[in-house]
């Protein structure tokens, strides 16, 4: 059977009046569209139209399948997930497109029950995932970020986790990056006070994603402070993240070297830390060892008036950095920490 042989008939099942048929068709089309997107792209206008009829108050489509005042929530989730397999629709579908994405956030919410909250949030988070996937509507991205920000202090652990996870994706968008940064204080507070280690892990991921040249110093300082009491399960990843941020946003070599030395002092895992610093993401060894030594040799002043002892020590240090094993360098770091109280 050819992939597109029954595509048209299957896609048009999204217009069926029976809830079970539409729900099953949505699941089937989602799976098929991942493998054959071109053959099933006709599902996009039908899914948008069906969603707009469900969430618009003037329509009565599937109103008999309202679950705790949320119309057909599981079908909405499936259709929203289906649309994430395709790019934004054309201008002629724009109006209905904005309706389905705007409606979950514009309706007045009453705290009726746990079931109502779960159904509403299922649709909301899937709509936000679609907004992030499309990355084409700045206003919706900012509104999604603001909505997620209200969940950062929610009493439900799962909502805090999902909010942090979604905001990690929003932080990578040029349209919503600044909106995410407005919640920096709340995110840092989550890192310090959150009891659930998985939520703290997401807070670390979000701080890493939202970091830029303007807030790098503060974020790196907070992550270093948290490392002193961090769970061992997330410490190793944090070490790498701090090292990468320090290199990526270093304003000067002094700050960069200070951060790396503080990192080593806090973690006290010299061999593991050196192994991380040898990874391709980090250039600590090159920056720390070679940059300063090259300055000694390459400046005209030092060439005309060479300090023999200084150059001799530099050559020895450079040679050691080339041939020494991580165990040897770890020992050197350990001696330096104890001798000079770094």
C-alpha cells in the first residue's frame, strides 16, 4: 500500500461527529505524519478548524464531551500535538490559528477541582509547546512566558517542573528570551529552596539557557554558591555548565580564571574537574596556560629585555602542561590550593 493511498480519507476523519472516531484518527494521523509529512499535510487546516470550533464559545462542537468545564481536553491535546509536526500555516489560516492558541490563556479560570485543573493545564501546556515549536508569534511567546511564570511558585511540584522545562525552550527564542529573564530572581529562589531535586535540575538548566553577557556574572555566582550544597546527582553536570558559561561570557581572563579556580575549590574533585575542562566545550587549559605564557614571549618589551628566570619557568610550565597526565595536574592544583589558599 502506498503511503498516500488512503491519506485523504484518513485525514477527513478529523471532521467526523463521533468523539471516538476523531480521537483515534488524530492519534493515527500524528503517527503517520511523522513518517510521511507531505502526504498528510492536509490535516493541518482540518485540525485548526476543529480546534477553533471546540474552543470558541459560539460553537457547540463536541460540547457533550466537556470534562469538568473543559471542552474535549484530550482531543485538543492530540490535535495540538499533531500540529507540531508542521510549520506555521499560511496567512489564510492565521485567524483560526491565533484563536486556538490564544483561547486557552484568555478564558477565565475557576479553581473548581483537581480534575478541572489537570484538564485545563494539559491543554495549556500543549498549546504553549505548539507556540514554542512555531516560534513565529512574539506576542504569544511573551504571553506564554508570563503564564508559565505564574506556575514557578505554584504549590504543585509537577506544575513547577513543567513550567521550568517549558521556559528552558522559551529562553532559546529571540522573541521571549528577555521575558524569561524577568523571572530570574524567582528561578534562583527555586534553586535555593526547592525540595525536589528534579525541579532543582530544571532550574539549573533554565539558568544556563537564559544566561547572556548581561546576567552571566550573577548567574555564575549563584550557581557556584549552590554547588557547595548541591546534590551529587546534579553536581557533575553543573560543573560543566559553569565552566562553559564562564568561558562563553568571560569579560576578561581574570574573572574567567577566578571562576574556574573557585569551581575547583568548591567541588574538590580535581581529577574529574580536569577531565571536564579537557572537553571540547572548554578552553580553560589553553586560556590559562598558553595565553599568559604567549604574552611573555611575544611582547616586544620582553623580547628586548628578557627576564631569563621568568622565561625559564614559563617554558617549564608550558612543557609540563603538554606532557603531564590529569593525575599530575590534579596534584599541582591540590598543592596550589593548600599552599596559596586559593
